[in-house]
C-alpha cells in the first residue's frame, strides 16, 4: 500500500532523520520519502506486516504529530 502523511514538527534535517528512523524500524515498510518543505511523508508498505496506524504510532512516539 501507499500512503501520504502530513507531519507537524519537521523543521530541520535532524527532524527528517528522526522521522526516517521512526519509519525504518517498522517491519513491512518497503520505501519512504520525506519532503521537509511540504511536511509530507510518502510511505510504501506491505499491509500484511504492518498497518498504517502502527506506522503513525511509531512516528508519534518520536515526538511528531501526524495530521
């Protein structure tokens, strides 16, 4: 599946790295791309391994808010 998420709080390259870390530790994520200008994340994942809700929860554990 593919999802595009808006994330509040992405302001710097450190934020991009933190969000990328939150996504990359999720088993089942195939690819992701973060646009700090748009504050968007495009995620491709296998929903047999992980749900979108699990990915969102993981991002929010790192202190970011998914809108």
